[in-house]
């Protein structure tokens, strides 16, 4: 049973990842990709910003930033945004649409034991994972570590089995997890587990670490596959902020105290608590 100190040191198990904000160079093109391809809806659009999602729940926030440029190869930032679908039929429909989108790029597909995933780059090179979770009762745990693997998943066979009607999405399409490019895994683990309060659920040598709360396979991950040694990000296209929701103001306050005790700068405007990781990847915390 958790003690009061354990509770203060960890993120509340009811926390969840929310929308991801992308800084984009061509707003219209990115909106078309995520709506006509992925199958999200435009929930709101005002000037240089568009909120996209499904059933009224935000998934992506696109902010037009034409003065910014792409980060150099090897920089820290976004590895991919992973959009979780509530049915294999919805996932198959999105995969079929995105795979035929000429401006994007298909990167591959994998069975990860806990999920079935398809990987793409959007028209501006932001990584996108589209995936479906296998039932939780089939996940295998060894203590606090979940078994994950990368097994080939045949896209054509998957579509044959699960594609119903590519024109009519119906279920949820939310951000399930976010995967980051960082400079080194030890620092990422110290920050996201030791300071923010995530649980570590898996590691891949010294090249990747996976974090979650509440027994999920992962809400965040960090790797050095293309970014080993990267330092703090300069303003660039790509990742803006990652939204994280916690259940109440008490959870926000506990996180604020952990950040303060670790000398991590934060900003609280009364609605959201915002801070950056060691590579200037921004997280925005909201109670609710």
C-alpha cells in the first residue's frame, strides 16, 4: 500500500496524456493530413491555430509558425505522437487513408504484444503512430515491467481482416502516448520518473525508457536512437507542448512542489502548470 510520501512523490494514477501541440509551417496542409488522412475533426479554428480531435475531445493542436524552421538532424524533440483508436476497424480505416496520402510517408508496422501499431511521418516530418491496444488482461507483467516487443505486422493482412468502412470513423481517437527524442536516457529517467513522478514500465538497454501511471504500458517514452548527445532545443517547427491531465489541484500542487525542490522552473497561470524537461520539451499540466 502506498504511503503519503509515496503519493507525494508520484503522479496520481488517474493522470493521462492529453493533446499534443505542433508548430507547423503550412497550417492548411497539416489540417488536411490529420482530418482527411487520420480522420480527426476540426473542433475549433481561430486565426493561426486549429484544434483537432474526435467527438469533441482535442487530440492535436496545430499552431501556424511560418517564421520557424525545422530542427537539424540529431536534435531533441518529438519522435512521434501516438494516436490510440478504440477499435481495429477505426485503426484500419485511418491506416488505409494515411497510407494513400501522397504528402506523408509510411514507415512500417509492428505488433508490440500490448498493441498493434503503424508508423508514418506527416507532411512536415513529424512522427505519427496510429495504434490499437490489445486487451489489458493479455498484457504480461514481470513485477512493475511490462513485456513489449517489436514483431512484424503485415499491413495488407491487417487491412484485409479489419477494414470495414474507411469513410466512417466512429470511436475515440486520442493521444495514447508521446515518444520523445532526448540526449541521454539516464537524464530522461531521472527527470520523468524521479522529478515528474512517472513509473518506469520498460527499458531498451541504455537507448530507450518508457513511463506510465496507473498500470498503462506507457504514456511517455524517451529514446536516443537519432539524438544521442542532443542538448536543449532551439525554437523550431515540430513539438510545441504535451498536455497532461491530473485529477485535481492537489495533484498539481504535489507536482509543483517536486519541480520546485528539484530547481525546475515552472509557470502557473492559474489554469495550467507549464515546465520543460532538460531538452526544452514543454509539458502543460491541467487539473480536471
